[in-house]
RNA sequence: GGGCAAGUGGUGGAAUGGCAUACACGCAGGACUUAAAAUCCUGUGGCCGUAAGGCUGUGUGGGUUCGACUCCCACCUUGCCCACCA
C-alpha cells in the first residue's frame, strides 16, 4: 500500500478517532504517579488556526507525548481566551452577535486543533466567555475587593480613542494602543484597579526562582517592576511652608542641583503659581502639555519644553536658593513627579538648562577632562569620578558618595531649620517628617493594574453603585452576574451595557432600594491570569478550582507561548498565583516552572500575518501532505526558540522522509524471532546496534535538555540512513521471510525509529506500530526506549592528528590506547614526519578518543 | 539612549575549546523509464591542481590558547524588548 495523500488522511482521522474513543489523553489525578503539566498559552478564537498556533502547539505536543511515554501522568489541556475586542468589532462590522461569532470561531479552531492530532484532554476544555468560567472571575474579584486589592479610584488614565476604552500601563506600547495602535491620551476617570503593587517585592524577588525561564523574560519583568534605590530629598519652597519632595538615585550630585523641575500635573503647581504675575501663561503651558498625546510627550528626541514658576526652593544640604520650573520631561507617574536638576551630570537636565540658560555646577570630575569649566561642557558627564564643590564630601568617589550622602541626609536636619521665619513653620514641617534633609527610599516602576474596560464583550465587574450605601459588592450567592445578550453594539458612546436598562437597574444588596450596576467589564487579561488553575478541575461548579487537584497538578511544569506575553500575561499570572497563596488556596509561589518562548513564523523574511497578506494556511498544507508532515517540517526547520522561515519545499522534504519510513516498514520489516548476543555479531551488526543506541541517547537528550527537536529529528534520519546501508550490505544474508538474526536486528532498529519519532509524527507512527504487531491501545503507552552504554562503544576510534593545530592526518586506534603509545605511533608516521621537517618536538597533546596535536617550532 | 539575542555554504541549519558546514532542501551528474513523475546512487564552501594534494574559509579588527564558529576586548550589521524612570 502506498503512502498516498488519501491514505494519510484516512490514517490521521482513524487515529484521532481512536484516541478520542479510548480516552488516551484524559488525565486522572493519581497520587501514585508522578505528574507532568504541560500547557500552551490558550488562543484567542479568531477563526482558523494559523502557523503560529501550529508551531506553538506542536512543540508542546512533542513534550507531552514524550513525557507520557516516559511514564509520567500528563495533564495537557486546551481552551479559549474568548472574551475581547475582535468579537465586538465583528459585531459592529458584520452585525453578528459577539457570542455567536465567538462560538463559531471556537468551533472552527477546535476542529483545526483536532486535525493536527494534538494530545489534549478535551474534557477539560474551557471558554472564558462561558458564565461557568467568568463567574469565578467575579468571585476572585470579590475576594480581592474584600482584601483591599481591588479598588476604585479617580485618576488620570490611559485612554484609547480607537477602542473607546481605558488601557493598562502594560497595554500602552510607545504611547500607542497595543491593539489598534491609536495614540493614547490621558483622561480623568473613575476606574477599577487591582493592587498588583502590593506584591512588587515578591514579583521581583521570586524571579530568582525562575531559573528555567529564558533570561531575557526574567530581565524584562525585572525592568518592568523596576525597583530603584535612592533618596527622597525635601526642598522647602522659599517664603512658603510647602515642601517639595524629589526622588533621586544620584544623591551624590545633590551639591550640583541648580534648579527644581515639577511635572505639569504635580498637585502643588496650581497653588504655587496662584497670584503670580505669570499665572495665566503658566496654566496655558500646562494645558498644552496635558493635551499632548502620550507618544509625543514620551519621545526622547523631542525638544524639552518648560516654564519658570517664578518661585524658588531651598536646597536642604547648603541652603542654596534655586528656581522652580515646570517641564514636560518630568512625569507625574514616576518617583514623586518632581526632580532636582543637575545639568552637569544628567543629559536631560543639561539639554533643558542649555535651552533656558539655567545655571550649572560641576560636582563630579570627569577623569578624561580634568579642569573643564561649566561653560565649556557640550554634554553631561554621567560617569564616575571624584566629587568636587561638595562640602565635606569633596574628594570622595561618587560611587561611595551615593551611599554616604544618603545616610547623612537621613540623619541630619536641613540647612533651613532655624533660618526660616515665622517660627511656627518649623513644628509644622517636622510633623510632616521633614526634620531631616532627606530619606533613603525605594521607588517602583510598577503601577497598579487598571482593569475597567468600557466594552461589552468581557466579564461584568460584580459591583453595584447605590446612592445611599456607596459601592456595594454583589453577594457571592448572586454570582454570576450574567452578561446580557442581544445588546446593540455600535462602537460609540462608551460601554454598550450602559444602554441596557434591565442590566443596569438593580436593587442595592444592602438597602434594597434602587441602584445602578457597574457597566464596565474586566480587561481580558484578568481571564487568562488564572485559567491554568481552572484546568485542574475544569468542570467543578462549586468552586473556583479544587484545592486537592491543584495541589497535585500545579505548578505547570512546562509552559509554551509567545515572547509577546513576556510582561503582561506572565506578570499578571504570577500576581494571581501569589494572591491565591495568600488566600490559602495554593501552596506555591510561582505558577510556571519552566517557560519556552517559541519564535515567530516568517514568510519571505517578514512575520506571517493577515495584514501583510503573507500567510500560509495550515489547512492547505494538511490537505496536501497531512498533519504529520506539517508537524515534522515545522519542528525540523529551526530550533523552537528561533525565528522560523517558512518554506514550501521544506514540507516536501518532511513528506519524503515519512514516505521513506512507510516503505521501510512495508518492505523491510519481516516478522522474525530470536535474539542475537553481542558475541555473535559481525561488524555491520555492531554498527547498526551502535547507531540505534546512539539515536536513542541523542533523541532522549535533545528533547529533554534543550528541546532541540531539529537535531533529534536529524539523528533519526541518520539512523534511517544506517538501516538502509545495513540492509543493502546484508542483502544476501536476509532472504525474504527469513528468520535470520540479521532480520531480528533490522526489525529492532525499525521499531526504534517508529517509537522515537512518534512524539513528532504520531499518526503515521501509531499506524506503523500497529502494522508491526504492537498491541498497546496507543503508542504513547509504550515505554520510551533506553539506551545501553556498552552498545555505544566502538572497537576502534578515529583519532585526528594535527601538527601545530593544523589537520595533517588520522589514525584508527583502540579507545584504550595510552598517550605514550599514540605518541610513538604518530611520530613514526611517515606523512607526519614530512610535516615535522625534522624540527624538535616542543609539546605533544592528546585528547583521548579524539585528537593528537604535535607541537614543533614554527617556520 | 539602555538591555537582550543573533550574524556559519545557493537555502534552513549542525558543531559551546579539539576533523567547520552534521541532517535536510536545492542544484549537477548517473541508474530505472518510450517519456515524465516518483524512487535509488554519486557529487556539491571558495581558490589552485588532470590528480594526489595544497592554500583559504564561520560579520570586521585585535587578544588568550598547542588549538577559537566557540572564550576575552573593540567595532559593524540585523532582529526583539524597554525607554525623558530622575
């Protein structure tokens, strides 16, 4: 029977059906067995699966099947991240119901995944848009609310005009909406936040436990949480009682501070400029900056703009009076929204000072330009050096001064104490903690997570606003707050739920008078922050997840997904896990032990995407070559973490290889019995056995150590080549139907290829295994083969001979040969002698089993 | 501006201190065929040479080493991430 396209489809469908019927991939908790949880980032159901999905899920599937064969109890679930904007956009554009559209996409996607033959436990499938799932979102939200981790606050938020909704900091990329790329602007709004910053220390500290995550993801998270050590310095406003707190990591430059800059949004600004001659002009400037888009404001190349307040501040270390400015380059979101400017040692301050002709003073000597004057500077010196013009700290290295000055400021009163009048201000200031110059402090970059979205297709936030009782949570017994259907979605006028009277108008759970339901929905990243826990007991209707099941299955042993989630999703998931630990629902700190970020799939050097129009439909490939060839091709073409350049001819190659394997079993596999001891083997037999064991070793190590599927597959190709060679050489000794020992060895090698290849191309391997008389219910139940060290031994090894590091010959020796013996052998060799040209031997290096290097005088 | 990753034949890639280019694609030649496809065999970094063989060769320049694709320093290029973060 030929391995035709028709035959491939029959085989693939046959085995997919068998897996389903025999429940091969249904996971059961079994404390007697060691578990293994392998998980892929679940897809957004946008329709058909694309090559990115195929790659992601094929990688994880190989791992899952490999672990199954190694005897682990494997949990490998799949589901759909089904809430989100595309469904709403489709509703606006095509006038279809988001729920209907989403379910259509899910069906299509599920079918695509099944066609690939992935080893999912479909009984655990979840969809985040089902009330059976999102009710637990609401439950979690209530638990967070109880503990003060979910709160409502009015503040300036990121607003995307394109999506007509708010965005989390993490969703703003270069000042633009991560989804639609619209400019993000700031708006004052009352919104729901999650207090992720309560965990900032743990989110940073526990990164140390993630030794099996890619370093760059850990670094990205580290930078995002952004802990910086520095000093809060208290500057008093001259002739007023106000204190301006500035944060700096460069306390060593405090004596070089020549002006103060406030962010335009700084709360003290209005107060400070009130009644001053330039008030109007200043307020106009602030308004102008406020109207600017975030990306423009945050662009580093932009000319820095500012305006003087006319007010002055007193430097606590020396009583120096310096001007207070307002400028767009200082951001309210970071630090205290106020900085001390040191133009000589900070490039931003330098540019600003040049622009507005503000004074500067050098306080760190640049060793490359000693004695340079302030007016001759062309850039700020940000490097290390010795302090000058810094009172008692002059002469100290700036690195040490950072610490020393911080300590000194924390322990001593400011210069203006006692100098200010009237006297009563002193007591007032001390009460505010300003009896010292500054305070060593830590600032974080991480902000609380804004989760309100003015969208329809998401989890309703389970809160009710009552005029009498304030914000009241929906009682647990009333969950879920079901998302109403048949809503008109126009894409305009804010949250569509606002217009749904039966949803909005409710009775207050506390006073039972009329009240209004919250109409914002949760950001969809909420849904995906805990779905891995839900899979542990996906059908449990009584609780968010089963503690016992989660204790058994969690944490996820291997997580596979795209690098694009390196910050958002992974950070949020880590936060939720820590929250569940505090709730007492889990007993571990981190959800994902090992993380693999697969590379992108490219076509003609560009990322494959719908908008570029360079996609290759996996379905078309399956139609022509089958799922196995597609899987093999995508695994063989590149290591999983690298970018993968799609090429049609590569599938052709995989298909040819599977064909060869098919015909190998069809034509060369002849049932035979018996066993051949090593002593009875000739050289060819030993070589075949060695090739077989080498392949077992290599494939096992390549899969488990670095997920080097491409080299694992190539070693199987090598074994196949060896089998062909062996068969051709042994032709005469192997008559058709022969019961010879050669046939036994050959069969063994063929069975090994099929077993080792089965995680990569499961359908064809199941079929061939069955043909060869395997009687297990599935090949994943066959134990993974082990290799024998003795069989790897060679009787003779080839040694490379070098003269002065250059390859000059080879020799075959016993592996046990001593250095003395080989030295004698090499030096006696006529060819080597020719290269030595009689020069005296200086050194002889022997790397056992590999190489000998004769070192003589050059020339 | 900062961080990370990468740079190897015509192509995808292999080798992490010891034979550079495994394995595959492509290409060329051959076998089979009336022919084509498929399949099988052989060859395939560059230069010189009929050959044996020699020289050269992993982005560039230096260094360490008996020996460097691999380690160190500097630079160039590309990709990704972050970015007026005080």
